[in-house]
């Protein structure tokens, strides 16, 4: 069966995090967004799988405040029978705690494709229901050659060069706030919710580096901006980006993205996680097309839920 353990005991079993959204510092920073945090391991022997989750409104959630959550594990080539057993124990735990159910969003495959494949198989066979998968995008920097591969994107970048744009990383708080405000205005225009305040981002920057960038005109007006996390050794994460009306005319986003891909490739990153291009499974066709035309590949990010059957 599964037992709840404290943070120290849990991370003695799992000293390494598959990704930082289930790391100890991140969970602790966001613990106020759940009614209670539970850390679950199998007590029948050496723990090889674990789950950190939050309880909200009678439901066990992983994540409870992040793009994705999922499981800790000791190694990717774990026996699938171990995953089957853990999930069976998880269902027993949820029922014994009189919870309504459990919801789990797995990370994209670039984080751990082998473990994901076995987990998805186990979840389906254990009766978990698959919600419509989100389409997630990522850039393979190992294959990126320093220029856009699609003709239209290359031409738009050349237009941006002719428009005299500048790419800069931002370090001053006032400029960071300006970059954040531009993104808020961009998302409001397209009726897309922004789920973090500037203070939230500042707090997160105490855990890992948070990079702010801007594209500006030759008379120093901001035209586009981006915020990225460096929270993984191989993968940087695109938190937010956007442009304004002037930037759209000047091809500021095309200019921004090429500079970003080169920036992170030169830093030694292998991938850029661009997040999802869907909302509750429904595609944002324009956003999806924009990412794919700027070197992004598409794959699926899976969300599963299981509800306790009331006798």
C-alpha cells in the first residue's frame, strides 16, 4: 500500500527530479495553492516510484500549480509491473482517504519518453480516463542550424533585420515589468489567460534562473518580449512571449524567436519547451502554425483522471 511520508523522507528515496515542477523547492514555494500536500511511496519494500500531489476540493492533483506534474522514479527502465502496482495502490489510497478522485498531467516526452510510454499504458489499463490530450510544442536545438528552415519565416526574419530591430536580455526590474506588461496586453487581446503575476515570477526566480528578453526598435520602443525558465539541465521552458501592434508589423516575433533559439543553443541546451498550443484539448490553430513554422515539433501531453466509484 501507499503511505504518506514527510518531505525529508520522500527526497531521501528520490534525490533527483525528472523535472523541476515536482521538485522540493517548487512544491514548497507553491504549497499555499493546495489545501494539503501529500508525498506518497510504496511501503512494501524499496520505493521505486513516488508521487507528490496537492489536495484541492476533495481531489488529488498532480500538478496543483504547474503546467504538468507526474511521478518520481529511480530509473526509466523500471519494470512496467512496478508502475501497475503503484497505480493500483494509488487508487486504493484515494478511495481510503474518501477523496473524489485523482488527476495527473504527465510531462511532454522530451523529459522522459520511456517512462511516459509505460505510464500511459498502465494508466489506461488501470481504468484511468484520458482527457483530450493537449498538443505541446518543442524545438530540437541539437538539429537547429542557426536559421529558420521554412522560406516564409526566413523572409520575415530578413524583414525584421531591415526594420532595424534589436534583441536584448533584460536585467533591470523596471524593464522586466515593461516586458511582462506587454505580454499581459498581448494575451488579453487574444483572450488568453495569464496565470502568473509579476510577483509570482519574481518568487520563482529564487529557485532557478528566469530570463527576460525584449525586441526593441531603433528608437528604443519595445516591440516584443519573452520570459523563459532555465529549470532543467537540457531543456529551457518558454513561460510567456508576445508582441504589440507595432511589433507585429515589424516582424518582431520572428526576430525574437531566431535570437532565442541561437541564445539557448549557444548555452548548451538541447530543447526548448514551448508549452501547449491547445486549451482543454481544443487547438489554437494560429499559435500551433506559428510555432511549427519556427522550427517547433508537435507531440501530445497527456492528462488522466480517475474517480472513486460510490457504492
